[in-house]
């Protein structure tokens, strides 16, 4: 069986290549929910989500997945987290990395 491809792994590698702080992968911000963050820097309350299936109606484009994403993002915002969402195309063309580089400059 082939390993599952994940754009978050690619973005984490890009961060390492440009010497940004190493993110936590699949970080769980709360014990009472199963929510995970693709990439997180909990020390500074920053996270990034990489949504796959942008052209194939993946999980993030369906009702239950969208609701869950909203619940997670809203709770994180109320707790002071700053988050970014990226598509696979944004990771591939460097746009996601450019946003994160700017976030770490500020």
C-alpha cells in the first residue's frame, strides 16, 4: 500500500528548507476534542491548515467537514490563535510558504 500524500508534509519541509521554526504536525490543541491542526506553532498560537481535494470535493467541501472546520476555527480564534488555510496549489506554487514567512517576520 502506498503512503498517503499530504500537502502539510510538503509545507513543513518547505518551512524547514527556509529555516522557519519547525512546526508540530497533527497538533491537538484540546484534550476534549479530536481536532488536529496540520501544522502548529503553539508557542506563538499560530497554525496552518492544508486542504487537499480542492478540485475533487474533498472533506473540506462537504457539509459535515465544513461545519467541523468552522467549529475548530472559531474556538481557536476565541482562544487567540492566528490561522492560515492553504490549498495544495498554494503549497505547490510557494504562496503558502510566502504567507508563513511574512507571519514570522511580524
